[in-house]
């Protein structure tokens, strides 16, 4: 005890002021790391479940189109406009179909892929054909099992799978049969 020098009260407060307790740790690194972990998990979920994430986002947005929906519609419109033949009557119909597609929400399209009645209603409202013609087209699509994979993909909001199913069907006579069914009514 004799060899120890007694600290004055002034030097003790100076020591506390110059060297604060280790109890006050910075929180921002922990908050930043936590935020980055949450972002990484969300990005991982979006990558692992892209279409489910898109459907959740669509629901959260009140049924409005998501950026993925808009991109899918833009690709469809581009494909439609690429099918122009130079015939003014046909090209006018293609332009009208592209415009109607741009103004139809993907939620309505998904709902139409789930039920024949919803499909007939959407066909009738968007094309102006009679209710019996719209029901006949809808029944044709829902009665042929070849359309099941594309309808299911659309109903799920899986635009990539819908495109693949369409491409697989593109070279079959079924598309021509559907066109003639629509023209024959």
C-alpha cells in the first residue's frame, strides 16, 4: 500500500473522460451486418422462388402488374407485332390485340387461366365477341389436355414455363384448330 500512489479525485474523472468505459459499444456495425443478412436472405428467396415471389409482390401491390409482369407483357407485344404480315386488316387486328394486352392486368389473365367462366368473360370483354363464342373458345381450351400445361403455368404466374409450353405446342395442329374454332363461331 505504501508503494502505491493515491489518485486524486481530479485525475480519476480525467481518466474516465479520456478513456470511457468499454460498456458503450458501437451498434452500427451490428445493425449493418444484420441488415445485410436480411437482404441476402431476401435475394436468395427471390432467386430460389422467383414466380412465387412475383405473385406475393403482385398481391402486395393490390393486383397491379409487377416489373416481371410488365416485362412478360412487353415480350408478348413484341412477338405480336413481329407477326404482322403487311395486310392492313390483319395488322390493325394485331395492333388492337397488342393494345388490349397492354391494358389487361396479369392478375386477370391468371384468373382466366384458372376457370373457364373467367376465361370466357375476359375473352368477351376484351374482344367484343358474343358470350356464346367466348364460351366456345374457352371450352375448347379447357377441354383439350394439351393446353393444361400452358394454362397451369399462366395460372401460377410462371411466365417462363408458359412460354416453354407455348413453344412446345407452337408446331402442332392444335393452335390452328383453336384459330379455326374462333373464326368458325
